[in-house]
């Protein structure tokens, strides 16, 4: 029996502010929905679903930066996703990137979408990085990333899903 060279799966989930739209935000300007990009790392029966967040929150006008944190995103809704099957070397790249996330979340230059794009590149799959703008700033964002993913087709080790759902829950034990 032929053994698969793939040992894990990296999933990039995108929750767009407005499904199937490049809009960078929706809703009220006082409490906008800005969407979210987040990650799943799956190896055998172990799954970890998490995202890159500001610790306290950011405001594009007064404080676009904050200390960063990784937060559990189990069951978070998404609009599109990219599943990348990886070998041990690519998995190590992704784990290293996740463990060494920047200490600062910057709404305009390194946010949740930049984090997802970086981990995808670590997995060997380059996602297009389109910048959008919002009141008080601009940069990578879930609206544009989601639309770029919708332009992609599945291939040998990559599965593109263009329908919405909820991410799974964390499972298994990490060593």
C-alpha cells in the first residue's frame, strides 16, 4: 500500500464581513463587523482552531495597534476556506510561525488576515494579498481574501470550499 506523504492539514478560514463581497466592514460604524481570518491545524485526531487577535481591541482612528494574542476559534462561522495537505516539513514551518507570532497586532500592517496568509505560505500555498480600505486605515482584510479564495480551484493537495459553515471544535491532545 502506498503511504501518503501528507501528515497534516492546515485550513485557512475566512469569515467575510459581507458574504461573497470585498467589503472590508459592514453594519454600524460604531460597532462594525470586520470579519475574521483564522486557522486550523489538524494532525491525526488532534485539531486546534485559533485566530490572531488584539489583546484589548483596536480602533483605526485612535489606536490601530495592541499586544497580540492567539484565541480559540472553535465553532466560529466562516464563508470560505482553503484546506492544505502538508508533509512534516511544512507542518513544522506552520507550527514555528504560529509559535512565533508577532507580539503586536496592527490593524493596518499585520492583522488576522496577514496571519492567515503567512501561515498559508508556511504551508507552501501562497494566497493573494489584496489590500482594502476602511475609515481610518487599510490593509489586508477578510472581505478581499475571501473573494480571492473564491477565484481559486482545488488541486492535488488543496481543497477550496466556497460555501459557509462553522469551524469544528478543538479535539485531541497536543504533545
